[in-house]
C-alpha cells in the first residue's frame, strides 16, 4: 500500500510537535507499515483529518495492535481519534480478537487520558512507554 501524501504531512507535523519521538526517523518503520499494517482514514471534503495503522493479523487471534494513530491539529477534540479507534476495535472484534493493544509514551499525558477514557488500561511498563490493552466485548 502506498501511504497517501496527506498522511505523510500529518506524521511530519506530529514528528515536529513531539521533537522527533513520534516515529523512528530511519524510514524502515513507514516501510513496514506500508507493507504489513492496515490503514483506516477519516476524511472530509477537504482531505484526511486522521488515520490509524493497525495489525489485525496475528494467527492466534488474541491481540490486535494499534501501531500509529494521528489527527490533524484542526480535528483534535472533535471525535476523529475516537471514531478511528472505535473502527479498529470493531474490526478486531469482528475478526475474533479478544483484546486490542497499543503503546503510548509516558510523557504523552493527553494521549494517556484519551486511551483511558475509551477503556484502555496500562498493563506493562516498558521504560519510556506503557503497553495498554482493552478487552473486546
């Protein structure tokens, strides 16, 4: 899959905001996403407002995994991230997965609160990040 240029711009904006910590800089991460991850976008007539890359292909069907989510600055607080996450949770459940997981940086308080509000709970301390999980009902 070719990652749309609009998504590249959103990633670059977030990369600047997070001082280079949003994604690895070497390009291999985006290459892996384009080859292996699934992508959902949220759009309006003006373009892409948000995106989520996720893996929903584990053979044991235990955990799907959200690897990257982002929204435009203009879309924040308007339910775009919530809608994207809910789509991933719905797809994961439909495919028979029992949990969905993601990692979040400990210093990203806004994201931590967002994920907790949706129902994700921290299950593992991974140094600078938490592994969070939600049971799919």
